[in-house]
C-alpha cells in the first residue's frame, strides 16, 4: 500500500450528516414537549383558578343567600309588629319610617346578582342596624301594649264607676222626682166652707140674696183655702159650674176656657180665680159669676180645682120663683 502527505479529497474526521439531523429532531422534540408541558401546566393553573373562582362564587352566593335569609327574617318580625303598630294609632311612626329607609337600602343591595366584599359588609351592617331598630320597636310595642292594658283596665274601672254613678244618679233623680211629685200633690190647696149665694142686684146698688131663678143676677162663690207646705205666692183656682141641664157653663168672652185635671183629663172651667196665698195661713177667696144669659131653674153644681185636683164642691138650687119669690 502506498502512502502520501497530501490530504484526500473527502475529509475522514467529519461526523456523518445523519447524526446532526437526529440532534435537531431531538431538540425540537424536547421543545415541543416543553411547550406542551407549559400548556398543560398553564391549563392546570387556569383550571385551579376557575375552580377557586367558582368556589368563591359559591361562597359569595351562599353569603348572599344567608344575607337574604337574615333580611327576610327581619322583615317577618317587622310585618308582625307593623300590623300591631297600626292598632297603636301610629305612636311609633318615626321608628317605622327609619326602618322603611333601611329596608330600601338593604333591598337595593340584595337585588344585585353578585355582591362585592364591601357590599356584603354594608348589607351585614345594615341588617344588623335593622334588627336593632326592630328590637327597639318590639320594646316600644311591648311598652305601649302594657300601657294600653293599664289604660284598658282603668277605662273598665272608670266605665264601671260611671255606670254606678249613672245608676245612683238615676236612683237619686227618681227619688227626687218622686219626692217632687209628693210635694207637688201635698202642696195642693185645701178648700173648706164653700158657699154659693144667688144675688139680686137692686136699684141704688143694693143687693139681696134670692132663690128665685128669674131674679138672680149673679152667683157669689166663696171659700177658705189653706195648706201648710204650699209656697207663698200667686196661684190659680179653677171654678167649674154645671147648669141645671147638666152642661158646663163656659163663656169664652167672660174668661172661661179649658184646663187639664189629674184624673179627668181636659175639662171646661167657668172662671179662673187668682189667689195670693201665704204659706201656712188660711185665705178667704170670693168671686162673683155674672153671666150674659138668664139663670135657669134647677140645681147648679159648683166644683173647685187646684193643681189639677178637685178640692171641693157645692150645689145651689134655684127655684122657679113666684109671688113670694
């Protein structure tokens, strides 16, 4: 074999081209695997974040539900108080106005789909304030209820006292009326010594008693009246004259009229005679009945009334008259 110092046309020390290609492929594979690894790591981190966010969302949603439950429970207490509060005639209107304002604020927060930490804290604080005010309202309602019970008891007692006083007053009034009625009856005058004198008026002013009907010009009626308890003062005595025909004699033009008796109802009177009476003393009363028509033969009945009661009567007979009349 021959040798030479000149280099050959093909270098004998260079590595084969296949080895270099394999290296590049290996490096690419490592890069791809690294990229996939990063993607897997990043995806895993994203999944963890999503899971964490979901957990936080569930926790926040659960907190919101708890806040809503607390708010609803407060509203239930408030509703029960509000209904009763209406019966207390609006004595706690200021408190209910403040509570209504809080209800509106809490309701506005809880309407949101998601709550921030700040909103959650604010809602919790407002619900706490709402419960405090509701507690105060409960205490106020309890106090007013107790006051109402006391007032109801006092009203019941006052009503009973009033009924008793009314009954006593009615009893007293009844007794007073009964006493007044007794005094009224007892104050009726008594008439005694009733006399009826037929008088003939002669020329010159002379008068004489007569029993002849055709000569009678007037009937002079006299009596004595008395009473121990009747008050001093003026009173009226009614004289009723019934003629021989049984008809009452009443001439309106001469002052006759009607009055009411206690037992006979309405009755015609012939004359109303005023009497100035003095308590405890006898009073002589006398008046003359002079009618505008002739007196007739027969019996004339005279009845005397005072205070609606008949206090006396008398009868006088007039004759036909004649030569000795």
